[in-house]
């Protein structure tokens, strides 16, 4: 005897029916996308009881975006480490010429940061075009 999840009622009544191949394929696809439902019978019981069916979807194009975001994060982190090192050298420098050189190095690093942040905004804009509703 099979028990319905979360209920103590026994499932005593059996229903037999036929459906089209298209509907059967649609139900199987829905079953494959659900992690919490493990059988076609369980899926049909959820539908008949008007219970929630949580479907997990996967967009392969998101992999490329995530790789791009990860690369930008790595590069920004490296630039940040370099900025900290140059700032430390700047504070340790006694000569004005040395401080000027370190300041120019910082300008270059901040320009690199600006480029990476612009790249980041570009990726975010592409994501929002795809995923956010248009107003």
C-alpha cells in the first residue's frame, strides 16, 4: 500500500485512463524537470490535488556569462592587490620623484579598474535584457 506524502490516508482508489503520446511526453518532460517528484503517478497526484510542482530549468548560455563574470572578478581582485602594493610603496617612498612614479602607477591601475567595471556593466546590461521584464 502506498501512502501520500504528509498524509495518513491510504490511496485505495485506482484510476485507469489513456492519453495522447504528446501529453505523455509533456508529462514525462515535467517529471524530469522536477527534483521532488519521482514517478509519473506522483506527478499526476500533485496535479489532481492542485499541489505545487517545482520545476528546475537550466540555461546553458548562462555558463558563458558566469565564466565571463568570474574572469572579471579575478582580474579586479588582481588589480586590487596591485593597488594595495603600489599604495604601500607610495607611503614608504621618501623622495617626491618616487612618490610621483608610484602615483602614476596608481593612475594606470585605476584606469584598468575602470575598464573592467565598464566590462562588468556591459555583461550586467546583457543579463538584464534577457532576464528582466521590459517596462
